[in-house]
C-alpha cells in the first residue's frame, strides 16, 4: 500500500500495444519501465528533473529491483503508477511503487528499486541536495 | 507536415529513460512505438477504441512502416505525436505521423504505417464501419 | 552463484544496441528479458519448449521477479545467462539466474523469477509433468 | 531478395517472448531491433565492431528506416536476419535486410535502414575507412 505519511507521485497513462505479450497481457518487464517513469515523474512533480541531475555529472544507478504481480493489465487499460521514497541514505535511496487500475483502484503490481548515486566516472558519491531534502517528506 | 483538411490527433508524453540508447538519444525503434500509441490515441479521440475492435474479432495488422529521423530527442523531453488518416480503402488504411518537440514545435520524426484488416482466423476483411466513417474527415 | 548440484542452462548472446540506455550501459529492464530468454533456453535444452506448453492450454505466469545489479554491461559485450530451477512445487516454481561476461566470467547480474501454472481460463493448476520431472535435477 | 553479388551476413536467433504482442505474434517494432542486430553482426562478421567505431569518436546515426511485413513470426520461432550493404556513399550508407524462418526459408519481413556518419559533436563526416572498403563487396 502506498504510504500516507509522505509525498506520493501519481502518474496516469494508457497501456501501449507494444507493452503486451502473447498472453495478451502487459509483459512483466514493461512494469519495470513503468516504475522508472513513475520515479521520473516523482522528480518532476517535486520540481526537479533527473535529466538535469545527469547533466550536473551524476547518475542514479539501479542496484536492485523487485516486483510482485498480483493481477494482469491489458492493452489500452488506464493505469496509474504511484511512487514514493521508501528509504533515503546519504548515497543511496529506495523508491516504492504501486501500479493500479485508474478506474477501479485495484492494485495490480507492487515493487521497489534501490539506487546508488555515482559520478560519471563511476565513483560513489552523495545524492544531490535537492533530492536529499525529500527524506521523510 | 500534418494535413489541415482532416482530423489530426495530438498525444503528448515525456520520453522515458528506457527509450533512450547509448547515443543518449531516443532509440529509432522507440518512435515506431510512439506512432502506434499515436494511432491508439487517434481512435480514442474519435470515440472508438482499438481494444474493442479486437474484442469484436478483428485485427488491424501492420503491413508496412516507414520513418524519417530529422532530429534526435532526449530523455524527459516532452514530445507530441500527431496522427491522421493518410488513405482509407475498404480493407486497408494508411496512417501518417509527425513527432514534434512540444515546446518548440520543431518536427523531429515523420512516418507512416499501412494496415490491413483481418479476422482472428487471418482472413482479409472490411474495416469496421466506425473506422471507415473517418475517411476524408 | 549458479548451483553445482543440478542442471544449469547456459545461453550466450551479444548485447543489442536497443538494449542500452543514455548511461551507455544495458538498461536494467533488459536483464528481465534476458532472464526470460534464459528460461526459454532452459526448457529447450531439456527437450521441452514453452511454446508447446502454451499450445497445450497452460501458461506459466510470472508472480514475482527480482534482480541485483553488480556491474554494468555495454553494447556488443558477449554475455551468458545461466538459468536453473531454484524451487519446484506442484503448481509453482522459481528460476534462479546469473548473467556473466562470457570472456572474463565476471558475474554482472543475479536474479530470480517465480511462476504459477494456470490454464488459459486463469485457473491455477499443476505444472506439466515434463517440467515437474526436473525437480531436484 | 538478398543479393548474390556481395557479402550477406546471416544471424540466427530465437524469438523472445517479450518481443511478441497481444496478437501472439512478433510486434512490428521488434523487427527494427532485429535489423539493428543484423547490422551489428554484419560488422562483426567482417572483422569490425560498431562498438569500436563509436569509441573512435563516430556515430552511424539512423536517418530513415522502412519495413514490409509479409508473414508473422511467433514466440520461440527460429529466425535468420540477412543483412547487406545496399548503397555506400562517402558519408552515408544504406543497409538492406531480409528476415526469414530458419527452417522453411520463407521470407517474413524485408526492410532497409539509411545511416549518416557523424562525429560525437554532431558534425557530418566520412565513414570509417574499414567500412568504406566494403562498398561493392
């Protein structure tokens, strides 16, 4: 369940045909991309932009990802991805995700992703201040 | 250029990180998926839904696709795909596309896709009436 | 580490350009697809074929997936995905994965996927006998 | 038809599940990625490697792509992509493609891609000598 004690970004979109597979449902790897778009949108909604973070010389690499699939989604279905910060450390953070049917509210997929902040040369470094300010909010 | 004598569906979206490649630009195959989402949106904007067409026993298969790449797009850039009907026959139709930067209006990619209407058994058949009504409009 | 007490399928391939992202490394969702191709190959190497399982009326849906990213891979790099059965129940099974650089042997990504056997109508059912025979081997 | 008067690179692979769509066939955008892997393999088979070309400071950008879909392919089907040089200019080249069923030989998809050689700064420049040597061979 999306937490109620902090900012949760909601991003709505339709399932694209290319994201489905031969079972006529959304392919399980597509949700990993939905998670990613959820956190891109999280940053935008909080006044940041990951593109700008990258241009400043940092990367937020993915160190771990996990997803649980509760119910399938289908082509053209309107989904909403909810994204929040699960944990924030000085050089790493964890996002939580929940993907639900926009109309019924039913949760279809839950997941998380762990990230480490590195320079473009690959050195582990502190998260940008504008991101660290989100801790606990 | 998008035509001015008929309905043109506009669909706006942000470039997802997964859609970029090692050149740090949107991968050329991603635009083929943008075209597809453009025509999904075209149908929705005209009160139809390709999902319902499929459920009625028809498929609109892709027989040909083409794209010209004029300028690259990057992660997080806001794009708009414009989609219109280029040509309509009784059993086939052609969609035209134009993908532009949402803010500057600059056209980045143009393209088309040709489609044939078939039954789920693979037999070529007439396009659904609700789609044929779009001819010339 | 890939286990030594059971069958481990190895599948080698080059990283495709489309699988990279703007960090010039393989996008993290691409590995989920590599895992999937690893288990497709596992079935083929053991004389089965998931395509035939599906034609017989069953699906092996994905209920959970997880991946840990240790080191990035790049375009054209030759990788090997190792896949084995981590756990087998009557109606569910877990695959384990390891993706390594083919030349150096260095492990880049590890992961798992959990699956449930269902009929095309969505009813949970027993795994096919030819798959259950792989338990503990 | 693949030409008989010059080098044609053949690359065989199985269709991945993620490459299929809700029609239970390979999604049309997946073939654009197959084309790309076909030309990656073309370079490798001729003793070059596009990764090395990029490291030397050049990109071979895609300026146009086209595909004709004759017959669908399905999950696990073994395909072969044939790739050859259709036309070579000093700063641009065109690849031709043909994708066939590996067992029956039947051609499923044909296509082409046009490319322009640019520096990493975006300036149009001459193709690398090792590539230009392939003209007419």
